[in-house]
C-alpha cells in the first residue's frame, strides 16, 4: 500500500504543495481557513511525515539534550518536569544524561579534573545523538564559566551560573526579603537568621535580603542573631540552641533551608520553646517533608518547574534564531503553614 504524500494532502485540500509544507513546518503564515482544510486532510488521510527527512531539511532534529549533575538532588526533578512540560507542548524530544556528581565527587566542586571529564563525556554523548541544544542543571548554584565545551551548540544553564551563556535563576535576595517582610508583618522585630555555607552564592544573596529587610524596616541590629550554618540538620540544632540561650532570644528564625529547620524544631523542644507560640520559623525550599513536620513549616518555595520551562523555552528560541524579549526571573512563593504566629499588637507593614 502506497504511503500518503504531501502531494496527496495538497490535492485533498485543494491547495499547493508549498502551502502544505508551510503548515507542516510552520515556516510561513497561512490563512486560518486554508490551514483548517490542510489539517483536516492530514487527519483524514492519516499522514505521518518522515521525521528524518524533515530534520535534514530544517537542519534540526527537534531533540534537546539535558545534563543533570544529579537527578537525586531535590531541585532537579521539578526542573526536569518543567523542561518536559515545554517539550510536550512543542513536540520536542528530550535526552537526559545524569552525571551522578553527588555520588561520584560529593560536593567537592573544586575537583575540576574529574568534573570536566564527566561533563565532557555527557556532552559527547548528546552531540552523537545530534541534539539541537543542551540544558545544564546544577545541584547547587555556582559559577561554571569555561568548564563546559558544547562545540558550538547552544546551551542554557539553570540552577548554576556562567558569564558566557544564558542562565535561568530565581532571585534569592528578593526571596529572603519577602520572608523577612512576612515575619515583620506578623509583628516580629527580633528575627534571627541561620545561613548556609558562606561560600555558597544563595547564602550570600539571602543574607543580603535579610540585611535589606533589617535596614528598611528599621529592625534592631544584633550580630548575635546572625548564625552561619552549613545546610545540615545538626547546624540548625546547634545554632538554635545558642540563639535560645541568649538573654533576649529571638521571636522568629529565618532558616536558609528546610533541612536545618528539623534541627531548629528539635532544639526548641528541648529548650521548652513552643512553635509557633514562643518561636516562629520560616524555612526555604518547600521540601516535601516540610508539610509533614509538626507544626507544618512555613517556607519559601523555589520556582523550579518555571526555571526548567523557561530554560528550554529560551534554548528553543536560540535554536530557531528567534529574538526574545528581556528575561524575567521566576519568583519564589511563600507557602504559609503553621510555624509562624502573629505577635500581639503587631503593626502591619504596607
């Protein structure tokens, strides 16, 4: 049985072969009534275009490569879901390579020799599959300038930074400022912060947001309320114990991730502080367990799905040579639960 051709579609829809090609490839605007006739003919004749021939003609395979530093790290699945969301909407194929860096080198990001080897192997694998472009997903935001060579293929980074290519990020400073504003609006003024490691870009930016809120809301500045953690539960426990032992302990703590909040809750319970009645807590990341802790934790949700969606949207436009408007950073969202109390006589900020 002879396969249906573009010529058959054109005859059925009473249009030129060129018009059918324009509809299939989206290379030129076609009147809506004409497009509808072509689409109806395609469906009636059950036409299936030759994907290989189409890719050769357009010099594109409609395949996007994704390099994930480690798919087991909390941020990565939602970013990949955003990438797949856009891919499904635009008939793109997604090829994923998992570097497994968390297992292979841990957080020893200074180990650039092994890192370059794993990244180069991933790029080579994707290029051998003729991807049109690459998205790179980091496990922790850091500068990767000059570490990855894609041999001229367009690349977009997310959850990592570069000075040479486009990077899709969210605004850490604004997110911390938003969390602080929320606490101030609940009547808190003596607010402590427990940071992550200070060689971390998010830690520094979130601390900037804390300082900005302290300044703009004219909160009392006390260096004893600023604690440097390391993202782990134990540091949340140890530093909260120190904070609650102060002559004037804080009424609220902003934790730069949800993992340290687990330690905060443990220390508060041991010291006899009830949450949120005696101590309010806001975390970061909206990890799944934050909704299962008791009390349920108010936290800043990272726009991971949006970052993935925007990353592939930007890459797709780079591949097509389409000029985009200036990028807007995806915004974090406050997830309000049970770990923050409103102090009596609170003065609401506008």
